[in-house]
């Protein structure tokens, strides 16, 4: 791959800012080791500065989590600046970030996803959730398991809703699916996508929360997942189906629950998944013999080819 001037966009002002900056350090190191010129740009410096810098670089690598970043806004700005970037465009990014919208599209496409209720505002007094307990309550556009609550009663549900609505979050309530947590990445240009070997996640705590994702004593992540080959094939097929259903490109990571009877349910699809050498998609790529730096270069190559 020819050497490139890469604008590495990270930081910003979402609740996942520090996670974004930490991952960007790993990306910068890997790309520089392969001879590329990397400029780290903190999105907190503003949109006008982003557009100026975009014009001085061959491509951008986005390592943003939450909003703005995963919502398609930065992608739309880079499109206007004619600066290629890895991953999905504005529409796919927004549809994947908005959990209720993504689930509606997947339901229409016949992709199983847990039953849910979407609350764009606080329900009127006397409202009762139609779903059976236990439930997961989360921000409709949040990530990294921040603002995620497992509730087992009306009282606990009310407290979770108080917390989320007090910070003006839209809320998604979802049925708990007992079983195992599985995730699967997809990489490749449109029409050439390939599902990677899945990861089986074994939480140390009650469920795969923020601590389990990022703490040194967090969840065990087994890759390739020790699953029956037929189950692995279904996970990969469904990850590809979800990726295409939402109109994504470049790469994504789909999170699943695998029920004890073997049924699979898509929880959500991530368009800018974590990208350190120890993150889930790089682990899956490594299982296919693709080194971290090579994976990053491949994603940029897809972006540049699509732009052309």
C-alpha cells in the first residue's frame, strides 16, 4: 500500500471520549509503524478545523464512539470535504447507532432481535411495560455499555428511567435473552464482505457491562468461539445479513445473544467498533492471520477505492 497522510479523528465530547482517545493511540502507533504519516485530530477542536485538516490529508480514520461520530455527522462533513474515511457512510451509521431504528429494519428483513419498547419521552403516569422481567434498559443511542441497566421489578425500572430521562436520553427497553454473548465482525468492500471468526464472551460479572468490557479483570473473550460449526456458520450469516440490512460498508461488528436452544438474536450492530490490538474485531482478524496494522490499512484501502 502506498504511504498515506492519514487524519486520525478521535476524542470529541461524547461519554465515550476517553475510550476513543485510548484507542486512537494504538491506531496511530500501528499506522506509523507501517510508514504512514498520522495526524491525531481531537474533534473537540471543532468542525471548521476538521474540514481544514481533511483537505490536507489523503484519508481519515475515524475512532469515534457515541455522538458525534457514530451518528454519521462527521462522515457527512468528510463527504462534503471529499475526504475518504473507513467504514460506513452517514445513513448506515445513523441507522445502526439508533437501536430502535436498526431493530425495526432488522425485523422487516426477518433478522431475529429481542422484543423491545422504544420510549422517546417519559411515559404518562400509570404506564406499565408490556415486556416480562428481567429487562435491559439502555440509552437508544449510547454505547460501550454506558447507561445500561438490568432491572427485575417495576421499582428498578422506574429508577433506570429516572436516570436516563433526567439526561434527556431516548430509552430502549429490551427483553432479556438467557444464554451466551457472541459477537462477529464483518470486513470488506460492498459485495465482497466476509464474516470473521466469532468471539464468545464470558462475563466475570452478571452481564457484559462497562467493567467487563474494559477492566483488566473483565470478561474472557474466546476467539475463535468454541461453538458447534453449524452455530458458527449461522452467526456469520446473520452478521452479514445485519451488515447488509443497514446498508453498511467497510466493516462492522454485530453483537448477539445465543439462547440455550440454539436460537440467535441480534442485539445491535456497531459501525465504529473498538480498534486496539486487543479489541474484538482485531482479535477476529488475527484469527484469520490478519495483523492489526494490516487490518487498518485494508480498511483505508477500501475507503480510498470506494471514493474513486
